[in-house]
């Protein structure tokens, strides 16, 4: 028996009519009998094309306000019958069930309705019952039946029936069935997540993954699953890589801490800030941030919390950097930055980031809440006799924001709203501190009067002692060690101000 089947009948029941007209016309030209319901039926009639109401098949009208239209044995028998099964063939004839070769469905827009802020009653009415059942039935019987499960497959299906002169192959039907089960599972996941309150159950579904050139290294495959275009407008440059995306993510999270600050510019490399400064102008913020570590800035990701003007763009243009991100740009600034053909230029849009973070772990996943706590003046508890000055408090909070977004273990030095240096991703806090001191020395920064931030508590006073030797005058840390008093005592003896926040900011 041939696996290529010519379409003779089609059931069409869709929410969106966009792109449907050429399909209906093509099926009509191929002498296909069309069955339909409600608004879709009217749509086909208005094209001047004959259509058989489903009610004529079932002998039942659309009932319960349209909740029940296609749910009937004569409809599902027409879809699910096995054409090579003698018993099925006999029953089709016995019960006068018409053969249905194609099912075209576009589900009620549940996700869009939820996103619109609609009432619960409106949302519930957008839970499709008949449509989802039609999709599953036709997909299950792909051996004999073609399923077109959404607007997204209209073009593919039209190409199939045009090139095949109304016939489809088994491979084509199986492909559409695969897409159908994705539509079905994605739809059900969205509905489940709307109702679900049990945080120990995780269901996620993302369509339209993007194939990347490769993963973290050339021998690894890489994909991005997300709506990049919702977050950014890409103005110029090459395709973003796996590593670019990781750095962009780190940059976006970091600059979010400074959203409401004066002009702030950050430069990141391998997910960590190597330069960051807040200044009266964006140009000054950039040049100061670059001076923090011009060596690491090479090939980095740059991000601003406000408009990048022409003067700033001119300075940036002399630096080799992979990505530049900002909420907006001067027109001339875009032209200047675009002089480097591969440089990626992004405008960031106002988009709420997910409140759950996922990462693979062993043979499963780790899930946690996003770290939404940003240390503020209200969180600070001075634990030393010496109280930090207003400028030191400002610098401490500035350093804390950077520390929160830097790989642990980490130490951050800051002065006058400028990142002086940091120790990142070290196996001990002492090593992180020593690295930060060495980096400051290497770039000629005087740490006298600078402040220090730590992502976690000090188990011993060795860190504050080393910081004191380097010239640090104020410290911010979460506190919570059973030996906190040892660090406090050292600070009191050496007139160093120290504040506790009560919040640890590990970032593994």
C-alpha cells in the first residue's frame, strides 16, 4: 500500500484566519471537500467556496455557547480510522462516517489572553478543548491523516500540497505530527503553569530555538531558547555566539542594579565586570570604566544605563569590543559604532526577566528564585565604633552591586563610584582579596580611602587585616560568621568602618 496519500477531504476549525485563504483556495482547486464550523465556516463561504457545516455531519448544532462543536464520534471517527483496517473500514460505512484526510486547527490564544491581563473567566474560555482534541487525534493517526496544528505550519502545508499536487508523503505527515505534539504539549504546559501553585513541579516549553554557530567551544553544539527580539533590537553586527549571550546576560543583570543611577557604564569580560563607573556624563563614565582595566576590556561586552552619545561612541570606536548595549543611541553614535562590521550593537528594551533561574545539575535541573535583593542604605547595620562617611556608604553600596554580580568567591574594591579592582571566582576569599590588591597595583590605583565589598562573611580577621594594609577604610559584608567579633575587633582597633547587610550574594 502506498504511503503517499491524495487529500480528498479537510476539516478546518481555526481561531486565526491569517494565511488561511491561499490554503482554502488551493484545496478547493484540488477538489477537496471542506468541512468547517462557526467563524471559519463563514470565512470560507465569504470566499465563495463551498463548505459543509460540521452540524450536517453530526446532526448536532454548536452547543453550550460554542464549547461543543466538533466533539462527536462522526468527526473523530473520520480522523482516527485506520484505512488499512477492515474492521475500521466496515464501521465507517456502517455508521456513515465521512473520511477526513486533513485537519487544520489554530487554537484559542491562551497565552496571549493571560498576558493581556484578562479576567479569569475570559482566560478559562480560551482553554481550547475541541481544537486540542482534533490535533491529538490527527497527529496520532499520521499514517493516514494530515494535521496542520497552528498558523505557524500554514506555509509549510501549502508548499506540500502545491508541490505534491494535493498529495502528502508519510514523512511529511509524520513531520507535521511532530509539530502537532509540540503545539499540544506547549499549550498544556502554559495552562498548567497558569493554575499551578506547587513549586516542586516544573514544566517549561519554549518554541523556536535558535541554532548557534557552536556552544562554549567549537566542538560543542549550541542553541538559544528564548525571545531575544523581545529584549533587544539588533542594530548592527554579526550573529551572537553562545559566549556572547552569556556575557550579554551578565551585563544586563549588572546594569539593572544601576538603572536609576546617574550615567553608568560597565565593561564585562567572561561574565564579570572589569570596569564600571558612575559619572555626570556617559562619556566620562565610559572613559573611567575603561581605565579600570583596559587590558581585560579588549574583546569585552559594553553596556550603559542611558543613551550613548556621539562623544562616547567615538571613544568606544577605538576599542575592539564584541557587543555594545544601551537603551538608546544618538543617530551619529550608531553610525560611528557601525564602522566595525562585526561589532554587535543592541538596543535593550523594557522586558521583565524571569523570576526563576534554571541550570542543569547532575541528571536533572536546579531551580531557584532570582536574587532580587539589592543592598540599600536601609539594609546597613554599622557594627564598628567607626561609622562610614556618606561618600563611603555610597561607595559601599556601589561595590556591593558589583559584588552581587561577580563570580564567587569575590572581593570588590571601589572608590568615588568607580570599580578599582576585583578578585573573582577564587577558591578562597583571601585569594580573591590578594588578586584584587595585585590588580589595583598593576594598574596604578591607590587603594587608600577605597572601600571593600565581600559576597559572604569573613570567617577570620585575615581579610580585613589585608584590606587595612592595602588602605581600605570601610567594609561591607553580610555578616553571620560565628567569629564575626574577631573581624569587628580588628576594625575597631584600626579605625575601619564596617557594615553588615544580612544578605549573602553568592554567585557560583
